[in-house]
C-alpha cells in the first residue's frame, strides 16, 4: 500500500523528542498514545478562550456550550451513533463503567446472571463482580482458548439461560491483541433478551467502529488510547439510557446525556477528543482516498473517519506481522497471541510475549535504558493473565505499535532484545 508515514509522523511532536541524543520509541501505546498537534492546541485554546461552565449568557459560557455540543457530535460520528445525545463523557472508561453499573443494576434482582469474559481488562470485570456481590447476582464466565487466543462462541450458548441479563466483552484484548467477534456476541445477547456492554478501549484505536452495525447496547472507550486526552466516552442506546435511573445531584438535567455526566466535565478534554476525531477525519480525507469507495454508505465526516481507520489498520497489520515474525526468531520467546500471517485481521498490533525464566519487568527495564518504551506485567488483564498461567510470574512484556510507528523502530527493538535476552538467559 502507498502509506504516507512522513505526513503521519509530522502530526505528532513527541515523535521528534530525543533523550541525550537518543530518539524515543513509543511502543507503550496500548496504555496511552501520543497526541497530534491539533489536540494540544485545541485543549490550550479551550483553557485560554472558553474557560467557563455551561449554560450561561456570556461569551465564554456560550462557547463552552458549543464546544461540548461539538465534542458529542464528533464522537457520534466516530462511533456512527444515531444521535449525539447518546454520547456520555466521563473521567475514563473505568469510572464510567463503575458508575453505569449502578444504574444498570437497578434493572436486576437477586439470582439474575451476568456473563463475563476471561479475556477482558479488569475495568469490564471488577465493576460487575462488585455489582454481583452487592445484589446477589450470579456470574458466569466465558473462557478463551489459551492456544488459539480466541473465543469459541458456541460456549457462550451453553452459558446463556433465561436468567441472563447482561453480557460483557472486550472489542480487543489488551494482553493478547485478539479482535473479538463482538457482533455475534451482541446478537446472541439480544436474542436472549440480555443487554450487551462492550469495552472497546483497545479496538477503537485500530478498527472502524459502528455501534449500529455491532448491535450493542453500550460501548465504552478512552480518548487517550486513540491519540486524544485522558477522557472516557460511553455510547448507550437511547431507549435504554432513558429507561435507566441516573445517579446524579438534584439540579442536574433529567435528560440524556446530561443526567449521566456528573458534575462539571473536563471541557478541555472534550475539546481534545473532538480534535482527535478531526485528526482521523484529516487522515481519511487527505491520505485515504482509495478507501472512500468502500465506505460509500457513510456521508461526510463519517465516511472520512471510516476510510482513515481502514487505511491505518491495513498498515498496522503489516507492523503486527513484522513484529510477530521478528519476535519468533529470538531464542526462547513465546508470543501470547495470534501469530499466523494470514490471521492478522483478527488481531490488533498489540503483542505480548514471555521468555522462560526471564522476568518481564527486567526486559522492559533493559529496553527503557535504550529509550524503547514498553510495558510489562498483567496490565490489568487479571483474568487473561491467570488463564495463561503468567499472573504469578510477573505477566508478560507488551509491545504496542500503532500507525505512527515504523518498521525501522521495530528493527531497533528487535536488535535491542537480541542483546538483552542471551545475557539474561545465561545468567
């Protein structure tokens, strides 16, 4: 493909930073990405020019209100939501889920059942475990195959009963990188009369997301994982949102989304989120012209956004294949995720690995000394780490390239690992 990496990288000032003359390589992206210039500028402009609460008659308040409206509209476009009113902003995905679990829980009674996934980040597990504890609900678990790193969704059929009220699953795993068949899960939930709650934090940065096509009831994501600020976003189906009781202060609006947006929101976060969406739209319009035709059913910014995501994901699949291939050439390395070259479409480029008798933290620390940024540990994927048998052993090393990374950076990582692993294996 004709991928304009130079134009992409020029948007991100952090990519040009060096430390003592050594360039930084950001492979820590699953935990948080760098931001394009427009995001930082939008947030700064908000703080300088639009610093007021909403609903007033004066200039800064009127501008802040328009900014908030624009942010809701931007996320509605990004997720192809039917209405901007279905977009709820919050501190982060975890806080939004903890909060929404209380409202959703009011629809349940003792003995009802929730289905959770062994692959998910704890933010889509612990809130529901707490709810189950408080209300006397039963939790059933959907396992994944620890050899294929994918779900066998026929097992979901065995878990669903006439008491199933909620099914929670991640769009992509932050440990294994697996892209899950969310559409099928949502269909099965709908057929059972249950709600579906999708943690799309790890999938939204990589693949086009259409909540109407997925058929989900709730979908949550975090802007700082898709090149924006620290900001959480929830989409909920209007009919369901309007049926829930919001936990709010009395003067707050009774209408969606305001009834769920507790207190004063981060307007600068909203501004940065809208700017991140506009960054993707710029990619779609300026660089991804070959991808417009396949997205003709969308109009305006929504078409550009989906063209951008398709264009970027095609590039990221190449990065994932190159990284997995390179890691598998290193002695003692075991990749914990889909590795077949023909299966890269079923994963995001987040790649975790372990090396027998070598602490993941030691590898991450050694790479950091070479200015290569990666994470180690369970990365809050508690159930996945336990299923893979690595929870007590310090988890895994996690490498997460995104569309601003390059093959040359992966080569530098692999060379660094080549020098690190033999010495540690020999120790």
